[in-house]
C-alpha cells in the first residue's frame, strides 16, 4: 500500500450527500465530519422534496461557509407537487435563497414508478425553468431515461418551457449526478459539455461498457468531472472482489482508515470521499492529487463557493 502523501489529497472538496427524511434526524454535524477527515472541507446537502430542501437550507444557516444546500424535487417525489400545488411557491422561495447554490436533484427515473412519467416531465421542466430564472446550476437525476432527458433539455419555445431554455442548454451548468450509465450514454452528455458526478458505484460496476471503462479509456475529461458520496447511500466497498488489484493498492491507509472506521453499508459518510477520488485516479491512471484538485476547482467554480 502506498505511503500516505504529506499533503492532503483534497484541499477543498465537494460532497453531495443525499438528505432524506429518514436521515435528517441522524445527520452528523459538520464539526464531527471534520474530525473524521479535514480533506473534506465543504458539504453540499441536496433537498429531494420541499420538506428536505427546507431542512437543507436550515443547515446552511447553522454551518455557514461549510454546508451549502440545493433545492430539488426528485423524480420519485414529483407527484407530491401535483397533489399539493401550493407547495410549489414554498419551493420557489427556498430555491431563491443565496445559500441554495443549485436546483435539483430533478429529472426522470423510469426504473421505478413512484411518479408517473408525465408527472416527472412536468415537474422536471418546472425546475429547469426555475434554474434559468435564478441563474443557478441544475443537478439531474436520470435512470433509464436519457433520451427523454436530452429532449427536454434541448427543446425551447414550448408552452411549459421559457423562451430562453435553449440558452440554458449552453450555460454549461448542467450536472448529471450519480452517473451509473454506459460509456455511450456518458459521451452523449459530455458532447453537450455537461458535468458527470461519480460515486462509490465504481465498486459495484462490473460491466464492460460502464463507468470503469469510461475512466480507463480516458474519455472523461477532468474538467467535466465531479465526485460525490450520495450518502447515506453508495458506500464504496473497497473490499469488493471485482475491484481490480491496482485500484485497491492505490488506496491510501488514511482514506481506508476513515472509510472503515466511520462508514458502513447502511450509512455512507462524507469522509468516504477521498477513497472515491483515489479509486477514480487509479482507474484513470492519474495522481489522486490531480483528480482532487480538478474536481475541487470544478465544484468551486460551478457552484460559486468560496475557497
């Protein structure tokens, strides 16, 4: 196992941690996260519903300059806006707050039927319009729905889309979060200058055409890469039997220490982020420092965060 570098692998890093209603009461305060690993210096807490977006915003005011929030209606929760239309105004107010640095996660998820596709499209388009109005980046969740996502992002002038949606398409503020698709799907996003955000899914991907292949072939530019934990989900199982040996040996003792001490399959934590960066670096045949600095810079620039 390589010797721990003297300098931190990540000077400033973005963590996207899923905030669910179940996890709210158990979220670990940032000062405790910092005890875990000071290489993780900023945390983004996305809202996935009106309620969790409000809670995420509350956390930013308790830990200013450390925690940032997003406001999103996850595809699974799309029907909640249809059932309670009055909550949309509350959502707009939350999204307008300066501490809220992006809209989303929003998008389309056809793998599960918690909300009908037509409802998902409606709420997705509303959030696109809001992102345009507020000039904020947008986090897109997509599962088995790339064709429809790209169609919605590309079209302009329809009744439901604002006239400048085509302009939004070129703002390079679109992030495909938690990407788990194929190399072919990734390239369609990259050709449009979207960002791809990767998680501990790297440990689960066993396909010949998936995320690992994308990294190994050098087809994901560092300037279009972000990393996230998606905590409390997507625990990076560094002991997975299918994880290549050169990737395992690229993990530092320090990252493994924090990962195994504070994270479990049931509860991923922000301190797992350095291990994810090191795995990405190993697949890309790059130095972890280069990946960490690049993704940190991307996050700071994209979300307008202070260093």
